[in-house]
C-alpha cells in the first residue's frame, strides 16, 4: 500500500462531501420551485485494496468513499393516484363552470331578467282579456311579445356564443395536449443522452417531465410507464400517444368534414350530425378515429370521468340544440323512421300497430270509442270528423332513450333544448290561437304575432326542425306597425268582440303545456317550466360543485402526501448540510494529520 494512500482516502471524503453539500444547496435554493423533487445523496464505499490473506478473511484496506448516486425521491403510486384524481377534479370543475355560465345567462341581461319579460307578456295577455278590442291592450300585447322575443333570443344567442367559446377551448386543449406530448418526447431524448453513460442522472429534466405529466393528466385520462432507459411512454384515452420513436399527435376534424366522412353512419342513426364549425377530437394516424365515444357511460368506477377535454367536449355537445332535441312524444323524426309509431290525441299517447299480414297500420281506437285511421306514410286522421291530427312520431320509451343518449349529457345542449322548447311552445301556441286555421303559420289573411325568418320548403329543414325555433323567429312587422291588425282587432265578422280567443290566450299561459324533459313526469305551465329549467340547472351546478369540491380536497390531500416525499424541508436540508460540512471538515483534518505524519517520517529519514 502506498504511503500516500491515506491522502487519497481523505481526498475522496473532501470531494464526496463537497458534492453532497452542492446537492443540499441545490435543494435549498429550490424550496419554492413548483414541481421540484428533492434530491437525495447516496454515498458508497470505494473498492477495497486486498493486501494479503488471513486465516478467516482477506486483509483489506479501504480506499475511501464515493458519490454513488443522486436520486430524485418520488412515490410512483402517489404520483399515479394524484394524477388520476387531478383529471377527475378537472372534469367536474369544468362541468361546474359550464353550468355556472348558463345560470349567468339566465340572470340579468341588460338589466332585465328574462323571467321578467315572460311575466310581463303574461300580464299583457291578462290585460287583453279584460277588453280585447281596446287598442291600448292590443299595443301592449305586441310590445311585450316583442320584448319577450328579444330577451329570449338574447339568452339563446348568449348560450350559442358560449357554446362556440367552449368549442374553441376544445381546439385549444388539443393543441396543448400535443405540445405537452412533443415536450415529453424531447425530454425523453435529452434524458437518454445524459444518463446513457451511467455516470449522471438528469434529475432536473425528470422534474420538468413529471410536471408535464401532472399537467397532461388534468386534460385527459393517461396511462404511462418508464423503461430501464428512462423513457416514458404514454397512452391518452387508451391510445398510444408518446412512444419511444414518435408522438401520435391528436387532431380534430370540423363538423362538415365529420358529416361527410361518416355520412353513411349518420344516415343509419349510428352517429349524430355535428355542427359544421365544431371540432371533433380524433386520431389522424388511426384514420380519424374519435378520441371519445359519445355512447360511453360516465362513471367514476370505470374512470370515464377524467380530464377537462372530455368535460368540454361533453358539455358543448355536437350541435345547436332545439326543442326537437328533447324528443317530445309524437314529434316526427324522419332520420329515425323506426321510432315513429306514436301520436298524441287530446293529450294522450297512442301507438299505431302494423298488421303483420297486410303490412298496413291498424286503426287507433282512442278514449270514448273515437277511431282514427293511419295511412302508410303515418298520417293520422279522425274517422268521425276527418280532422288530421298529424303524422306518427316518436313514442315515450324511445323518447327517453334518445334524449338520454343524445342530449342529456351535454349541459349546454340540454339547457338550449329546454329553453327553445319553452319559446317554441309560447310562440306556436299563441299563433295557433290567433290563426283562423289553428296552425302556427295561419292563412294568408291572418296577421299573427310571430313569423319565421326562414320557412322550410319541405316542412322539415336541414336542421331537422319546422323553423319555429328561437333563432329563426321575428315579430310580424305588420303587427308592430298596426297592432289592431292582429286577429282583426279581436272583432268578429259581425263586429262583436272575439272574447273566445282572448280567453284562450289566458288559458294557454295558465294551463300545462309540457314536461321539462322526457325523464320527468310533471306537466308544467310556461312559468313553472322556466322555474323548473333554472332550478334544474342550479341543482346540477350544486351537484358538480359538491363533487368538484370533494375531488379538489382529495387532490390536495394526495398532493400533501406527495410533498412529504418529494418536497424540500429546510430543517432537514440544514441538518444534512451540517452533517456534510462536518464530514468535509473531518476529511480535511484527516488529510492534515496524514500530511503531518508523512512530514515527520520524511524528516526523520533525512
């Protein structure tokens, strides 16, 4: 053994403890750094020098200490649990924000709440009943109808604009997901380059990558794994996203592209038509496979309630919703011919049955023994009066199924559909009463309160509505110019007052007209319907708030547990610093002692 070997042992202690002090200082300087992981020094013995053999074991001399490793202290299972609950928390928080926005839109609009305009229209109808032929009352009715429609369209436009805003957020989050994926892939390459030699660990780069994984987990459901080379591969919603070799970037297709691409499935009713401007998240490398399944149940047990992107996509829905998206019983849906087998007569549902032998519909026998024929194209006609009651439409069973599958999941579409149903009921109801033929559009001689801006040429337009929807309505210009023209000034041909129609208008607002949705049973008046609509939205908001609050508490708890592992404690690090400083000083004194001993020996030999 060399005389100078003692110096080497001391030098190893100086170098090793100096590096340990540097690591401790690095920890202390990053106490407030978000995403930083505490680094832990691992020291180990150097190889021993064998100088001989003894009876029991070799004679060995230690060669000092070495800086074996600096590891980032993390708990894989806590990270996984934290990221899962973060994604779930973001899902419900995003839904809560959407519902809150709906509440805001139903609140004050230019200082006047929509509910006030509905109440004022009701009062105008009640005033008209007192004296239908009075010009003041007629003018009041037209004025309040105009205000009502203006407020209704302001609400519907506000919801539509928010839906467009959410649509842009969907696109923004897709871009963000791809950005995170590319950054993680690049970090994988940098970490490999640094750690391949087995000498150094890229802990700071790993911290950056872990922070990106935390952010990515908020956007969607991820699964990830790290191989022996330090490469992290990621699956996003069950699809390979970041691999060893490339990033499978998420894309999006616009609604008009989607409708062309899946035209056959849409025609069969297997997929829903998407608004032309809406973005549908997809995987371009997988032939534009959709990222999310619209038929997937949202369930915490199945972890299908993860990520803000899915929440935004679900909340937005796939189109501008109208009353027809509530699938009211008896409403005809040409795009789904198999479900059109019911008709509503005097407020009661009846189903038409085809004769298996002739293939024609059997007659419908209603309450009171009244009989109705059903033509092959579904037109229902009274045998007694010859009156046409309409065309066969969806039955109550399929109504609920379609509503829950196609509308209910979207917070925005659900509110839009329910709100449009209210406006549709009021507008068409008033027009039917005021018209001479009992239809919303009336005859050429009728001057009604409301008109359609665009009139479908074939009864049902490309949006699958008859045109009596909120954003396609206007006040009849003739009624605005001369209110007395409405219902001919409420005068009969013999100049007597048409009290019957004035009373009918009051009854329209006083009687029930619809359920809120297919999964409720209570029939509501217009005022009751609006209250139920806003109450339902508020209730949903409270539910989402409660869940998101609980999820945030769980996420915070898990993060606190993570911080106990990965976080930097100043007291612990100062303790380590004192220990390494003392070890450094001891190594220094050891070297001084060896140096003094060697000096004495050399001087004694001279």
